[in-house]
C-alpha cells in the first residue's frame, strides 16, 4: 500500500479526536457505543504510529500528522547500516579492459579501487571506462589508476550516516554509488556501498509497510 492504511473504526476514532480532543478513551468508547477494552488495540496502534498522542489525565489528541508526514519522519531517522549492499572491489593495477569485464560480469555501475593493503584509493565509474574505451589507448595495458577518481576527491559515507544525507550526496555529486567506509590503520576500508537503487528500495519498502 502507498500510505499507512487505517481501519474504518480507526478512521472514526481519528475524527472524534480531531473534533473533541483532548478526549479520554472512555469518552471515545461512549461515542462509538463500544467498550474501552474493545478500543484499546486501535488506540494503541494510532498512538504508536504517531497519528495520536496521549497525556495522563488529559486524554488523546490529534498530532496533526498525516501518513506522508510520518513516512518522512521515519526516513529522516534511518541510517546507512542495514541498507548497504556488497561493494565490488578491484586492484589499482588492473587494466581498463579487465575493469570493463568486471563491470559487466558483476552488473554494477561503479567499482571501488583498492591498493595492495585493500585500502580505498579510487573510484571507477562506467563513464570513466567509456571515456577510456573511446580513446586510442590499448585497454589491456592501460592501468585503471590512470583514469580513476582519486582520494580525496571521492564522496564517501559511514554506517551511522543518515540515508537522507547520503541520498543528497548522490544527487549533488551526480554519481550512482557511494562507498561505505571504515577508518583502518593507515587507510580506509570499503565495507559496503549505497547506490541509487538502494535508496529507491528504501522508499518502496517504506510505502509497502506501515510499521
């Protein structure tokens, strides 16, 4: 479903709270001719999802938030960890030809280039490979470290970064993927990647699940 869907009874509860709030659970039950116990699960759901709030000895009141507001709030709290995918790494001394083969065999748009210590030293995109293939160089002998984007000109993120901030980085840098990194002894390790596809998948999951 595209938004958080409420049952018919929950919609009625919402309207009562909008019209009469703050209002006690007992008063809501009276207006619906139901028992307080019958309404308890509905009130719990509406409170947990953020549509309603409750204060002791005051009652329930409407938060003023709709489904879109609640989804946006949830997205703003989500971090990279748990949504990253496996990075495809390639050594800096590999040829452009081998990099092209890797891109197509792994079906990715971005390769993360590492040195002999497996530390991040560059990023290689399909655009980089396309530009190299159009030139006159012999691809089987041209090393990728000649055409890659080098540190520190690489956009990166970490596991505790907010997904919304990473999405902005993707847009602003006009790139397809960002390496998820961890600081290591004398270098940086790539532990994941966030792509435009990862971000799109998050949006789809948020709209398909109301919890």
